[in-house]
C-alpha cells in the first residue's frame, strides 16, 4: 500500500492539469519580489518626483495589499461563476499589469498597476487552490500541495535572479519578466476545464460530502489564523535579514541574496518530499517538526556569529516553512464542502498576505526595543511554542487512541488523515 502511494505521488506531476497549476503557483512569488533589484534604479529614474522615496518602496508590498482585500471576494466569485475563467482572467491581468511598468510615465501610475497586479494574484491563487481540491484527492492532493511550494520557491529564485541581471541593464527591464505568464496561457487554456461541482455519486446530496457548516467553518478559521501567524514569522526573513547583516558589518546585497537563495532552495527541495513526510508522521508530526525546525533556524540567527551559521539558520527556516505550508491547503480543502472550496481558497490566500503585511509592522518595533538578536529569540520562542502545541496534540490523540483500543497502525493512519471531515470515499 505504501509503495502504491509513493508511485501515485511520483506520477501526479505528469498530469497536465497539475503542470498547469504548478505554473500558476510559480507566478505568485514573482508578483512582489521580482522588481526588488530595480528599486534603487527606479528611485533615480524618477528622482524629480518628491514622493519617489516612499512610492518606490511601496511598489513591492503593494500587490499584497490587494490580495489581502480581494482574495475572499475572489473565492465567492469562484464558487458562483467557476474556477477556469477566473484562473485565465487572472493570468491575463497578471501579464498586462505586471508588464505595465515598462511604459507607464510616472510612479503613481506604476503603483496603481502594482495594485492591479495584486488583484490578478488573488484571482490566480484562489482559483488554483480550489482546482487542486477539485481535481485531486488523497495522497495526490498532498503531493501536489508540496510541489506547489517547490514551484513558488524555485520560480522565485529564477525570476529574482533574472531581475537582478535585467536591472543592471535598465531599471524598467525587470517588468518584462511578468510577460513569462503569457507563455503559460496556452497549456492552461487547453487542460484546465471547469470541474463538476456536484456530487459524482448518483442520488447523493452535496451536504453528504461536507461536515456541518458551523463545524468546518470554525476549524477553517483556526487554520487561517495559524497560517497568518506562520507567514508573519517566516516573513521576518526577507524584511529584516538585510538590515541584520548590515548591522553585523556585512552590508553587501550579495550576502542577503545568498541567504535568501539558500532559504528558497532548502524550502523548495524539502517541499518535494512533503507527501512522503506527511504520510510517515501525520499532520501533527509535520507541524511539530516544521515549527521546531523554524525555531532552530531563528536560534542560530540569534546566537551565532558567523555567516556560515546564519546560512544554516536561513536554510532551517526555509525547510520548516516548506514543511508546514502545504498542510494548510490540504487540510482546508478536505474541510470545505465542494461548493465552498473557492471561498476557502480565497480566505487562505488572504491570510498568507495579511501575515506578510503585518510581519514588518510587528517586527520593526521589536528590533527597536530589543535588537535583532532579541527579535530572533522571540520569534524562535513563538515557533517553539507552536511546535510544542502540535506535539502535545499528537500525544493527546495517541492517548485517546490507546483508551479506545486502537492499534498503533490504525492511530498512525488517523493522524495522517488529520481533521478533514469533509473528505470521504465518495469525494
């Protein structure tokens, strides 16, 4: 049975629909950070604008603001009008809004185009998450959720590296990278079809595939809060790491780029193994291991005094984040009824960007009060507390299983499935 499950995991990426959805996933990291290397050049290019310093720095987080606002509404629209049209419309808008910076005349209009880019990301991520739930089940869904994190990490690494080279030529040139999304459209148009939104079992009611609304909504809300907190912790890395290195006497952007590159590589690589790890230790095990690894990474950043140790810490944070992130998608898709998967995907998408947006707002005052080492210590304690909570939850589940006379093998299968009452054999 285990061999068959692993075989399914290795085969899922060959599904053309999975490839199209992974292409969509690779675009989401590109949205914010691709133009980061061009910011100094853009500030010089628009030096006659009195607000250039502020507007240029707002170009990076601007899409996050739009995603946080529009993603829940995108989920409602996806449930009512379908996922396919939303995904295709999002990719088309992504190309137009992303490339607009090549020719727009001033910073205010470029900023407006970045807000429109965030709307495109909200459409893409919401539709993509819902389609993963519609097209795939069980181990295939878990494997694809892990591959999605890999696509985001490796896509971000490639696109940001290209942007650095392009920005060295012309500050506007990195905007052309958003046109890559146009190359993905033909495959998406061909293989992404509107999924059936009614139960495939004749005579079965839709409610049979879902828990009571109050039940799944409450658990989803807890997952959303946990995902926002997770992204708030993780986003300490890209928002504070360069300033930490500068304070330590390493002011070269190469240092920050190398650390973030290691972070993305470790996360992308480990996410490839997510399906196997989740089957081996279950969801509570994944959360305990992932948050524990993130805590270790921040401890290294706080106490170590050498770049090598800092790089190891960055790799640990990236690996831990890659372990826990896919679980939010798989658990939420298992919880949400078929007609509400778009809504669940939209809320999950919004929580990611809300966490990212709140991260510097909370971490910067902590740096002012306690320094970077204090920030990393506090962040590590929070991640460690989350790991301990997951471990205690796993122990409680195991004790309950022992009291009920469930064998260790049966308990492991239950832990692997997680709190997903919306998934059953008829889905």
